[in-house]
């Protein structure tokens, strides 16, 4: 009997010790490197904290500025600042080409909440050899509604129609986006844009189209400039990033989403990261339908997969329905910017664009 009681006592003690260890044990740590500001906070609320609770993981949020030299040093030294990195797509493509990222199998991604396989659910361009798309952002067009009494502009072609819709136009200075816009407005098929721009005649055609705006063309550089140019009467049209449309909503100019040019932020995992299995698991979770929709509840960035679009609700702090402000809610004629193509051809085209810009006229 004494042995029995002693055995039961030891068993209870062992169970207690195991239970105490379970509740006090150090949790595995995963570091997600992203951007400062509202986007990083949205990811923390919608993706990181829910994942940490679901998987019993301690997630650390680190910040970075997109410097690939820092990532290269981490891969070389095996001292990793982040196990998952949120990239702007051009940087992810460049990092992948330099061998700095783990390969990712898109077939491992879960289906959408509506049952759609990931390969069909993610929008074109979101899935790559080393990355998975998280959010979509785009360049659209603002216009001054009060300047056009007879008819309101509604298309990219209207942006270039200075007879029907006279007045100054504003563009962000640079070859990228502007050359694509010009050719799309000039009737080139979206599928042929980059093939056309690989030839001298195609670039010349795009510049001729931009030349039609030259007499009153203005340039903006960032932030809230496009909305201010419209509101102050300095321009009747301006290209604009979609996040700045949301920021200007209280004094809203007109918006043209036709032929918006879109890009991505994507997730990638540094090469040989010792926590790569956990990092991949986080990416599969974070790019599910619900987490992506919840990110869009916080910031005006579209989910990179279609099954998330109908799940977007109101901003938790502002009480504003977010769907109307997302680029993915106006996606019928959206144009996918080929960032891989620009990494190859961008320097030469930028030089040619700058020569056009500074040439006498």
C-alpha cells in the first residue's frame, strides 16, 4: 500500500511538474521584419498576433528599410534579423535572383475560404519562385470634378484627351508607370506593353503620347501632393497612389480606376534561416483569406487573393467601410506592372526618359 501511495504521489508530482513546464516554458520565437507605420501595425493586428495565439509562438516585429545589403550580410553570416521579410516586389525579385531567399512551393498554400485553389485565387503576379503576395497597391488617377460640367472623365484615355478635358496634368516623374500608361492610352494591348517597350519605336511612341501633355505638364514626388494639386486648382488631373486616395477622402476629388497599375508587397524567407519551417508556416497562415481581409480593414491595401475581397469590413478605429477604397475592388481593367522586366530594362529606359524630359521643346 505504501508503494502504491508513493507511486501515486510521484505520478501526481510528475504531472504537476510537466504542467508547470508547459505553462512556463519559453515559447519558440519568430521574427517578422516589416515596415514602420500603419501597414506594420495592421500586420501585427491581423496576421502576427493571431498566428502567435494559434500556434503558441512568440512573434517579434522588427523594422527594415528595404536594404538588400543588410539581407546579404545576414545570409552570409547566418545572423538573421528577421525570419520572415515583407518586401516590395522589386526587392523580392532582386533578392531571389541573388540567391538570398528560400524557394517557396505555391502548392503548399491553403485554398481560399471559398474553396478556390491558391493558384487560381491569388491575383496575377502575386506568386513567385521565392515569395507570396500579401497586399496590392496601385497608381490610379484623380480629377477635379468641378472643372467638367458637361461630362465627367472615366477612363485613362480621358486623362490624355486635352481637347474634351482641357487643363494641366500631373505625373510622378520617372519612366516606370508613365511609359505603360502612355501605351495603354494609345491603344496597345496590355499583353503587348512590355514587348513594345523593348523596341526603340515603342519607346518613341510612348514618349510621343506623353508629349501631348507637355504644354501644361506638372510633376509630383510623393505623399499628399496629387490631392493638393487638384484641390488647389493647379491641376485638373493627377496620377496618385491608392493609399493617398483614402487619405484625401474627406475632400474627395473624382477617381479613375481604369487601367490602374498595380504592384505588391510580398513575404519571403532569408536563405538558410534556421526557423524557415516556422517562417513558411507563418506565410501560409498570414496569406489566408481571413488574415488578408483583416489587414485591409486597417489600411487601404487590397488583399492579394480574391477570396479575401468579400470578407473586408470596416476600419476598426474609423468605422469606415474599406472595400470602396481598395484597388482590388476596381480590378476589371487593372494592369500588372512587371517588376522583373523593369529590373532588366529600367536603367536604359530611365535614361531615355530623362533625356526626353530635359530636351528643348
